[in-house]
C-alpha cells in the first residue's frame, strides 16, 4: 500500500513543470529557513525538497542524454566475456 501510494505520488510529481516549480523555489526556501513547529513548516520543507528532486532528476537526465548523444549508444563488448571459473 505504501509503495503504491509513493508510486502515484511520483507519477503526479513527474507531471509537474520544472519551470513552474523553480519559480516557487525561493518562496519555499524562505519558509523552510524560518523554523516553526507547525504542519505548514513541515509541508514547506517537503515541497522544497520535491522541487529540488525534480530539478536534480532533470539535470541528471539531461546530462545522460547529452553524453549518449556525444558518444552514441552503448554497445555490448565484443568477443568473449572476461569470465573465470571459481571453485568452491
């Protein structure tokens, strides 16, 4: 149940636009920096890290696409694999 809830949440987050999220980054950063023992502060922290998670995911994704574009798709190694017999 928890895993399916997280999966649905991730699917919703993936549907959010990074540019729109980035415009909210400063707002939630400021809220997070001003601690107060409240649910609103806790939600601000979660939102801030969700925004950062989407930004980090997109950064990694774009770097990998660029790397693949520059080097071409990875090809399996040719020849025999480097295997050796291990006796127990």
